[in-house]
């Protein structure tokens, strides 16, 4: 739903600066959320100015950090600024320095300290940095109720300072789900949090069944981990049955050609790919982690404990062998598809948040 005419008129004089690290065209759920928000907010009349920062981390080099400071300093006084959490969470000093001059809005997809593969010292450093950064902003935008609960309970962010705008999903044609053998689709960047290793181990115990697996997602974020995954699949004798497809220019044909969606992430701040799979009417197998149980209902899925390859394998086996189960979950996914929010719904919440901060 578009804002009314008075709101659009007010928006046309409102400048929003949208700050993000790295490449806005990167094929991840977080960047997709950023891109769609920018596009929808422009359609609603806001003057949106994307601001690209270098890749940000606690260990970023001094020249990169200086670039960050210069680009933030170039934003006009009292401007409304959304800062993606991938940058904000490690820019606590910069956020504190700009807090009075700029009207900062944090966009938190999920806390950085919950990323997989971190040691205790890294988790603590990220937690402390992000907590300080969040204390410097006026309001926080999150993509799920699960992330809202974490920020309230663990980061002491006031509940009334958080707005939830879940990602939207575009309506699409339902998948036929008639593949022979069935195609198991995974859509996720190849990082440790997505638990492709657990899925490979689960599939290694199902070699006597008919299936093909396709792993779609960026493979350049953690090359060492990708090499480990490929070797793991080879060692399990699955080189011919698991296809590492990398990034693809158009993700939606992948859903239409699949029969089952499988992704056992160790944590999800929301999980846009689950919504996309539901929109395509795909039965889902996933881990009961983060926001996944809030998004993926039982009528459309089999959920298992995180990091449990045995339970994951049992769920896949059930779906492939139990008569009627795939059709039952497929019907459930198609039913859920009609209830998913669209991108206009999500952007309207952000629009209202931006206009409120601009008037404060």
C-alpha cells in the first residue's frame, strides 16, 4: 500500500541516506533487502541516497576506516541515515561521533556476534562494539521479531525504539514438484552459519535413495570453507549428486525447478529464502534456529535441531519415502504463500519510521 498524497508530498522533501558496506549488488539476503527497500522507498517519494563504504570489520585497516569517516562526514547535518548493521556493528566509535550530528537509524539483520565460526574473544568484541553502536542511534530497524527479542533481552535496546519490517516476497508460480529423481534445493551463501556441512553429512547417509542436490549461493565469502565443503562432498562419494552452482543471475527459476527446499542454518535473523521457497509452494526441511520457526509453519515443513545431521537425514528420508508427506507439506506451503507480506508492506513501515525520525 502506497502512502497517501500528503505523506508523499512530505517525502519528496525528505532526504534519506542509506549506508552499507561493500557491494550493494552482492547476492545475499541482507543486500537483497537493502536493494528492495531503496527501490520501494524511491517509489514512495523519498529521496534516497545510497552511500557505499569499504568492507567493514573490527580489524579493518586505518585507510579503510578513514574512508568510512570521510563518507559519513560528507552527509549533511541532521540528515536521516539508515546504516546497515554489517557496517554499524563494527563502527561504534564512528556512530558515537556522528550521533548528535546525524539522525541515525540502525538496520540490524541479526547481531554480528551470532555469526558461526567465531571464537569467544571475537564474539565478545563484536557484541561490545555492536551494543555501543546501537546505543548511539535514535531507533533500530530489524527484519524479524526474533531479532527484536534478542536486541531487547541481550543488548538492552528499548522495545519502543525498535521497528520490525520483515522482508517482503514477490508472488510467483508454484513449483510442480514432480522431479524424478527429486531435486533438493539449497539457496544460501556458502558460509559456516548456513550449515552446508551438516547437510552434506545428512545426505551421505541417504545414498541408496534417489535424489539430486543443488547448492545455489555465493562461494567467494569464505573460500577456505567452500573448499572444505567440496572436499567433504567428495569424501562422502557425493561429487556427482551435489552440484555447487555458485551465484545465479535469477534465483526464481531455481525454486520452480526444485521439489524440496533444504537449509539447516545454525541461525537465521529472518531467512528470506524460506519465504521465497514458501511462495513457490515448496515443502521445507530446516533447522529450528533463530527466526526460522516463526516464518516456516509446521504445515509446510519438517524442522530439526540445529547441527544434528542424523535428525536432518531422518527428515529428508521421511520426505522422500513416506507416502503422501511431500504432497501434504507442498499443500501447506501453497496455503502459506497467500499470507506472506509483500515488499510494499515492508517498505511502508520503513517509510513511516523515516518520516517520524525526520520530524523528531
